C-alpha cells in the first residue's frame, strides 16, 4: 500500500513537472517569436534608412557626376588650346551659359570646343565660332561633333577667319537643306573640293552651289567632291584652255585669274547647245575627262533656282532654322534637361 502511494506521488510530480515544462517551453517560443519580429522590424528600419540615405545623397551624386564630366572636358580644352587663366575662364563661362540657354548641355558644348581646339582653333577663335557650329548642328540635324569638324575644316580650307564661322554655318545649312544631300555628304564633298576651290578663286558660296547641283543629280559625297576638283584642275591644262578658246569660252580674266566657274560652265553650255549629241559628248569628254564628264556635262546646262537663291540669301539661315527645329516639344525637353544640368 505504501509502495502504491509513493508511485502515485511520483507520477503526479512527473505530471506537474511535465506541465510546468510545457508552460516554460511555450514561454520560450513566445519570446523567440517576439525576438524574430523585433529582428524583422530592425531590418526593415535599416532598409528604410538606407533608402532614405540613398535618396538624400542621389542629387549630390548626380551633381558630382555632371560637374566631373564638364570639368574633365573643359580641362581637355585647356590642355589642347593652351588657354591662359582668363581665356579659359571665358570659355568655361561661355559653355555654362550656352548649356543653360540652349538645347545642348554644357558638357556637349565643351566637347564641341574641344573639337575646335583639336582643329587648331585658339581660345578666342573658339569663343567666336562655338555658337555658330551649334546652330549648324541643330539646323541640319547632325551630331554636334560632326558638325563642328565639317565647319572647322571648311572654314580653314577656304582661308576664312573664325569670325566668319556664322557665314560658313549659314551657307552649309542652306546647301544641305536645299539640295539632295546631308551635311555629312556635303562635308565629304568639301574635303576634296575646298582646297582646290580656294586656289581656283571659287568662293564658298559658288563651290556650294556646284556641289548642291551635283547632289540633286545624284552625284554627292566624295564623288561630287572629286568631280568638281577634277573639273577645276582640267581648266589649268593649257590644251584644255586652248580647246575652250576655240569654242569662244575664256577661262581667265584680264588679270590672269580664273573666271567664276559657273560663268565658264554657262558659256560652255551656250557654245555647245546647238551641237549634235555625238559631237557634244566628244567635246565634253575631251574637256572634262572620264572622271568628271558626268558632272561636268550637267553643270553646263542644269540650273536649280531654289538652291541658288537659298545660298545667295543664306545669311542668318543656320540660326533661324535651328530656332525652328527647337520650337517643338523635343526642343523644349532638351532645353529643360540642359537647364537641369546647369543647376547640377
């Protein structure tokens, strides 16, 4: 009997211990859940703080990059041009101003300045030229760096001063937009034509008219440039001049300088207009040669009044056209982002 009572007491103790243990374990689990929730809360708070920190630092990071990019390109301009402190300050302020007030960013303006510097332009020449090449780019829808290179090469090839960059931009814009060619096509033509045209005494405007007419006939780019160059070089040959003289066409004036090429070609067209096709083609072949006969024969007869009038009245064309190109939503957005960069 005593043994049974002891067993009962031991069993109840076990039950009580088990019950107490269950409550204890439940308490531990509850505490564990609370700790986990606390950990999750802390983690979420950390993520929120990180996001808040990123949001706070983001404008600073963007502004730093904007300034770094601009500063890098302007230091390159300084290195290439050898600009002094005052000259460099003028270019820097000009780039900032144009970046704030046009549809190009200050860094883009700086890159165009760098291209001019690499083309041998001094700091003052860059200051005189930069706005015009920007107008040329926007007016013809051409990349700013490409426009800058074309304008700079053309200006140099015709022996013009940087102050005449506006004239160059106007004529190139009028020619590209009034004929069947892009500014890139025209630039490629000018590589071959401009140096010889300048020596021939052909003006930028007259060379552009001839290239525009050739482009409208499907002869453009390097082919047009080579054609016009060969025509001018053929005129220096004494045998060609003699042949032209027989036809009543004079190549030089009383001072021994070349007459305007358009006048020479017009006179040649009149001298051959009543000839049969066989005779006329033979004469053109003799005068122009195989490499220039296609373009040369057309230049004696073809006239494109709209193109010629556009080039004759080119003054202000680049700026006016650029303004029109930037007058829509695209221009407004470009100016807005340029202004935002200026703030940065």
